């Protein structure tokens, strides 16, 4: 379970980095202005990502965490695919907003799930392992994004 959640974290971070590496290509493909590019690459994702975490954390306290994590992964994957089908600024903006919702919901639920599976004595080590996912995602995202 911890390994899968760590991979979830890695893919979440990798997704952000691959997208940021491809911003200039996206700008050219859709003839976006710098403002539009900033909105898609920044606000559309990051503001929603942060805001989605609060209700997701509250829901994680009251619901089945595995289901929330699975739904979050499914939704952000679907929205990532929607990014690939985008036809312009608004469709890409909405798709990136959806990615932000999905990724924003996975983090709090993953941390809560780890807290359910590990004792208090093991929890710091387990959370540290979960955090390694972000570093794995950074390395993987930059390597994959660079190849793309």
C-alpha cells in the first residue's frame, strides 16, 4: 500500500513537471499569450490543487480513504487525457483545473491512509517514504519531460 501511494505521489509531481517543460510547445500549438500560458500553467492548476485539498482532507476523515485515492487518481488521469484532447485555451484551462482537483484530493487522503496502516512508532518512517515519491516524481518528470 505504501509503495503504491508513493508511486501516486511520484506521478502527481511528474505530471506537473512534464506540463511545465512543454509550456513553450503548448503556447505555440494554441497561439497563447503569456498571460494565458501563465493562467494554464499556474492558476488553473495550483489554486485549485490547494483549495481541493481542504474538502478532500475533511472527506478523508469521514469516508473510505482508498476510494478517495482511487477516485482522485482516476479523475486526474481522465483530466490529463482531456489536456491532450484540448482544442484551445478554455478546454486546456478546464482540463488543467480538473487535474488540480484530482491531484489535490490524492495527497491528504494518502497521508490519512498511511496513518491508518502504521503505528505511531512507524508513522514518521512511513511518511518519509511517502515523501520520497515527490523526489522520484521530480527526477522522473524532468527526465521524461526532457525526452518529450
